[in-house]
C-alpha cells in the first residue's frame, strides 16, 4: 500500500516545475547593518546608546558606557571580501566566523557568508583614553552572537526604508573622484563597498588619494575653506606629515535624538612627501565640491 501511494505521488508531480527562485543579488545600499546589533544583549557591559547615524555609510554602531567610565564603540561594517588566512568556524546560515586576537585597543570578528560576496566585520574599540579596563573580546563575542542569530537565514537583513533621496548614500565615490581628478585612470580606481568610498594609488609614487562618505557632528576642527558654496575643513595629520584630510559638507539633517548630523565627503591623501599631502587634498577637494554644485 505504501509503495502504491508513493507511485501515485510521483505521477502527479509536475515534470516542468520551475526551479526555486534565486536569492536576490547582494546590494550593499539596501543592507540594514543596524539590525545586526542587539542593544539589550550588550547591556551587561554598561549603558548602551545606539548611534545609527555615525561613521562611514558602510557601517552601523552603538556606544557602550562601561561602569569603569570607558566609552566603547561597537560597530557592524560591510567590508570587501577578505582572505585573512585565519581558520574559520562554521556557523548557521552558511557563515564562517573568524576570531582575531584581542589587542590593547580593541577586538574584531569577521563573518563570511557562503556566497563570499562580502565580509561583515564586528569591531569593538575604545573611543578615547578615559576609563578603566575593557573586555573588548567579551563584548565582541556577545555582539557577534547577536549578529549570527540575525544572519541565520543566510542573508543580510534589508532596510525597511530607503535612504533619503537627498542623501549622499546615492552618490558614487569613484565617479566623483574621476570627475575631480580626470588624470587618474578609472581602471585603477578601487571601488569600496556600496560605492561609498574610492581610492587611487599613484603608479609613479607612493601616494594614495581616497574619498569616503561619512556621517558625524558638523565639523569645526582645522582650516575652514569654501568651495562651490560648500564648507570644507582642512586638517593636516599631527602624527604623520605625509597625510592630510579635508571634510566637505554635503548636507545636515536632524539625527534620531534631535542632534545635527552632517553627511561629509572626506578626501584623504597619504604617503605624499615634502609636506605636500594637503596640496593634493585641496587639489582634489576643490573641483569635487564645485562638481557637486553643478
């Protein structure tokens, strides 16, 4: 009787049934990194303050204020696929977990999906030098466990609401860099995740020029310049005379707690000898700002 029933079942199955729907292609701009951070899970380490509008566009973070008075940043960030060589641990959802040894200033974990399209980096770092000891790796492990629970389906969660149409999130960093520095070969441009950053290494020297999209409090440090009607703050590195950064204001909007949040285009130069880094930065930031004004 069982065999007969099975035979009937086989005969009624459609022979031309369509294959299962393919998973949608990976799109960094639609990924919800904030969904990977679970504030209640981290409450054992101190007061938890979500900060969804801080840092690079490829990340989401929160602040943990520990009982010892330390301020600790916990971030989930999308990074390009990284081959670390470190052994990974298989986890639900097809993710591989790589643990890195803790350091005095922080601890990091990497989550690599089975599709090998990207890396999710869970980072824990001290924001400043204030406060007592911090269990960086303990915090990283709890944050990673929370992210893995969300990722058990095998895919990154998607944003329920798209970025504001006026947001810098819709711009392409490499397109801006190519327009601002037309002498740089587009083939040599290194596209970051979501096209929110772009770098170019000089083929004839050690210098690197990079632009990246970030969010922070409106800047005030450094030398104020105005290009194309946009405030730009230029700041040379005090630790490295071969480095310099300019922050171009793109737009300002009220953050989740009512505080002003600035979307910024950071232009960085590194490895430029003879104190020429700031000249390279200004030479890139000025046409870039004017291009935004067009």
